[in-house]
C-alpha cells in the first residue's frame, strides 16, 4: 500500500499541534471526552490517494455518525441553572490561581455564560457542519473515481434518520462532495423513526426491554459511579477549587460534559470548565462513559451487537450487486448504530470485559469511546477490483483497519468475509433474535 507524498510534513504538523496543546494546557484534555470528542482529534487528515498494486476501487458503503451537536435538554438546563452557581462559587474562592486554574481561566470564568437553549437540544453545531464537509472532501480525494464530484441519484444513495442532526450532516457531506448549489438538489428518501438499517435497534424489542430500559443492564457503570475512584475524583476537584464538599458527582459530570461540548464547538478557545480537571479526573469520567457504551451498545451483551446483522447484510448486498451505476451508499445515523456495528465486526474487543473493578487494569483498553466513537465517527467499506478477484478495504475514522476475517491483510476478499461472517449474513433472523 502506498500513501503518496509528504508524510514528513504531516507528522511535523501534528507534532506541532500536540506541543501547542500541551504548552497551553498542561495535558491534552481533548483526548478524554468520550462520545463528545470532536472528530478533529481522531480524524485522518492524510489527503492522499490510497493505492494497492493490481487493484482499483469500484464502490463504497459508509455509515457515519452525525457531526458535533448540542447537548440534550437536561444538560442544557444544568448549564443554565446549576453552572452559574458553581461559577460564582469558584470566583469567590481564595484558592486561585493554582496549578490547574490559572488567571486566564478565571478571566474565562468571569466571561462565561451558557450559549445554548433547551429548544436547540441535539441540533448540529457549526463544528459538525465542518466535520462533514472535510470528511467528504478527504474521501473524495482518496477515491476520486468512486466519490465523483458530479452528482447523480443513480450513482449516489444518501439516507439519514428522523433527526435534524443527521439530516444536516447529510447535507454538509453532500456539500463537501458537490458544492453548495448541487447539494441542495440531492435526493434523500423520507426518513423513518424506526429505520431497519440505520437504527435497527429501535425495532429490537428484546434489546429495548432487557438492555436500553433496564437499569440493571448498566450495573457496572452504576457501581463505578458509586465506587472509590469516582468519590476520590469528586473529592479532589472540591479540594482543588477550595470547596469542602460543595460539588456532587452529578455536578462533576455536568462540568465534564460542558467541558466536552464547549471543546468540540470551539477549536481555538478553551472552555473554563476544562481547567478544573486534571488528566486523572478525565480518565475516570471517560471510563464511566465507556462502561455505559460497552454494556449498552458493545460487547456487554450478545443481543446488542448481534442485532446489527441487517446493516452488515446491507453492506454485503451493496458491494456484491452488479449494478454498474451505483457506486456510493452513505448512511447518516447515530452512536448506537456505529458501536453495535463495530462490535458486530469483532473490532476493538478487549480480552477481558470492562467492569467497575477493572479501571486500573484497562488503561490501554481498545474499547475507548474517545477514539472509536467521537462525533462524526465513520465506518467505510471500499470494494476493490483486483486481479485475484474483488476485495474489501475497511476504514474506521478514515484509517485502515483489518477485519478478523483477514488479520494479516488490509484487503479482504468478499469470499473470506462471507465465510467468516456467515452467521451475520445467512443466519440473520432479526425477528427471532429480537422477539420476547
């Protein structure tokens, strides 16, 4: 495989980015924000064509999480009602400046006020628009003969879920491919509230009852939230801010989420709420989120990832179809779809399950949502026509990943994929799997 020129410049630029981040803040807080992580921290900014000798790319199937969005309404209410009280308490404290909260952070706190309203909950943010534009441009540059810059509804199939954030994500992705004028005329089918491919889990009665709506399913998360690591984190933050026990665990979580969203929204400025944390705090708070996603959408329960077989089958059917005109399918969906799909494929699986007691042992875990499920997370399967037959290249976050079906090769033949994932294709009985 070749990634043509100038890798040295790319590495140097990224090193400069890290140095600037660390010199400004002391630690790279952007990298511990779980599913609220901005895509710019994990995206592959290498624009160069991906080439394999004897092979030519023919078509691509992608599933894309919406870009950076606003928080849910309850978080916004907390930002507007609780955080101003905490802000005032911080400004009245005599504990500053200190190692973490500098004078510049205090200045930011003085100027800070909530910037979103509950009516705008979960809407796509400006950063999310840019994430989609740039993602589309990079994919087009890597595979120019697949992602054509001329739109045709026989060549392209776009689809989004019943939500503003996926609808707008689809538009800005199309805009990155075709430009502003053409993007307005792109065809999208009417979205469904319970799409069997884009949001299959909405139709899975067993998962909804036994996992999604069952508090016991997230027992490990609850145990960790009430455990020693979280209590110590809350205590450390209280002490750092000069409080005795003013902040609760819920307060700390709200501050963490605000730090995350404001970091995602603003690439050039730091949220004052990030200043209250050190890297150990962030690792604990990130692990809370990882536990939730592991047990709700990942490897915690078989039903969570097995139910992704309709989406997997849709990908295989598209890649194997002989239609000479259809080249690109892109679905715009949500975190729950991407995580279940990743687990269905067998990617990012740790040897031991994530539990409330394994935090210290899982520092180098694969299931790390800050990396695998940021905003704008994407999974792409690109079909290559090769001399030996058709093969598939898998990309996650625009980087090559090797499927368990072909652990020693970037490209995996369709036959090998069909054989390894036979139960996902021929054995996909969604109704039986999901019925109570």
